[in-house]
């Protein structure tokens, strides 16, 4: 049963946020990446943001790539959320 789940999730493809030349908060459209594009990317130039799917070989600076569904969101997750919470707590204690 686990094998069929893995096959199904691989067949569905990676999902990334996609936008072209907008501010980071307006990148809300989701795209299922074509075969072979197994990274999401973000690129910020002159205050504008471009996001989408990317081939792994093209993930070079200044392009920021990540793996996993919707990993290129502008909403902080994982370790960055913990850093923000700890920073806020420290500031609150000392102010």
C-alpha cells in the first residue's frame, strides 16, 4: 500500500508558488511543475520577486532554490519561525 502512495505522490508532481515581477505577498498562485523540474525557486531583483519551478542544474546564485511542495512561499516556516519567536521573546524581555 505504501508503494502505491509514493507512486501517486510522485505522479502528481511538485507544487510551487509562481509569480513574475511582483511583490512577495502577491505570489499566491500555485503551479504543478512539469516533469524534470523538481525544485521551486525564488529570485528577487530590484525589489521585485519572481517564483516558479526550476531544473536542479539551473539553481545557481542569485536564484534561490528549495525542495518540497510550496517551499518558495514568503511565509516563514520551520527554523526561521523559531528564530523570529525567540528574537521577539528576547526583545520583549529586555524592553
